């Protein structure tokens, strides 16, 4: 797999021009970003005489500074939210195990945690369910 950076620019006519940072002679355009990326992948494969499946494109849109900063902040915020979700799921799983391990029913554990009893059941893997032995 070879990785190339696809620099995208919005043209005055609304289409997206795209070229490879690594080889600016490989360039094309599309009405949408997806179309432009499909076409640059095809052009890259032809230029380097390789299979399209062996090409990884990293899209890099050229944006005004303030817009670029806003986009980057949004990406970081989404990544932080994904990390927070992972932590919340793990902590909830630990709480479910602790509650049910003390003989509290799944329905009551759900009420305590503010989640559905179905979610409590999902979080109780066979290894962590009360009264069950792993293996």
C-alpha cells in the first residue's frame, strides 16, 4: 500500500480540483470530493502503473485559515467524544458488574444507572455475569 496526499481545492465554477502533493503532474477534478478522489486514484494508478487497490489517499482540502482551524477543532472534538464514549462504556460495564455482583437485579441495576435493562444485559459478558465461571 502506497500513501499519497490528495490536495483538494474548490474552484470558482464549483468543481474540486485535486492533485498529488508527491507528484503534481498527477491531477484531475470532480464535481464532488468523492468524485475527485475516485478520479485521482485512477490517475495515480495509471501514472505509477499500479493497482488502484494498492493506493491510499489522504485527502487534504485547501481551506482558508479560520475555516481550517474550525474543521480541525471539530475533528478533535469528535475524537474526544469517541474517547469519552469508550470510557463511559467501560465505567458503566464495571458498575453493572459491581451492582449485579451484589445481587442487584439487571432491571434494578438499569434503573440505578439510567440505562435500559437490555443494555445491562449487553454489558454483562459471560465472563462477568454473576454466578458464571469463565472458560
